[in-house]
């Protein structure tokens, strides 16, 4: 199995520098677009909309994700989470700003990442982890959060950005 993984990395390396990070970036860019475009597409008056009383409001999904962006991308870099005001954002412009700032921070971490760095252990608090583990979990979490938000948008008559992009390709 390790031999197969090694062969895959070697073949991938012939077509792309840093194939692990390159593959990650493709999925990251799509997820990033989904969040930035969702914050833009949802009407301002719907930022506090909840599917049920016990669920997060739509805007809270975005600010929660912004906070996750700061902490996860810091973890990938082996650094402490930077100070941020993502939890304080309440209005549509504030929510849009915080998600954009959080992705700008992640861009700075991800764009400087190499496969070697992704596979080199870092210490987060008292734990030792490889950034690639955080990268995989991060994409899964971004997609899960976006999946939750799609129901909110559909209930408000907003076409989710991923659906709108797919419809344009047809």
C-alpha cells in the first residue's frame, strides 16, 4: 500500500509541483467561493434566519466558519489562532467582511505551504499533528457547513452558489 502511495506521489509530482497541496487548493478554492458567494447571495434580513429555533442562524454559520478558518489555518501553520472579531459580526456587511478576512488569512497560510511542510509534524498546544491531517478535516468541515447552509438558502428562495455555477456550465 505504501508503495502504491509512493508511486502515486511520484507520478503526480511529474505533473504538478507539490501535488498534495495543489489538490487541496483546488477543493479549498471551491469551498471558499461557496462561502463568500453565500454571504453575498443571502439577503441582509435573512442573516438571522433559522430553519428551526434550535439551529444556528444563517449568519452564525458564516461567522462560525470564519472562526474555524482562523483556528484551522493557524493549526496548519503550527501557530496560535490569530486574534479576530468573527464572533462579533452581526450585520451582512460585517459577516461578509469577517468571512473574507478569514479566507485571506487562510490564503496566506495555504499559498506558502509545500508538500514537505504538509507532511512535517507541528505542535498544536500539547498535540503533535501533521498539517495534512488538518487540511483533510478542514475541507470536510467546510463542505459540511456549506451543506447546512444550502437548506437555509433554499428556504429563502436563494439559489446556492454551487448550484448557480453548475447551471451556468450547462
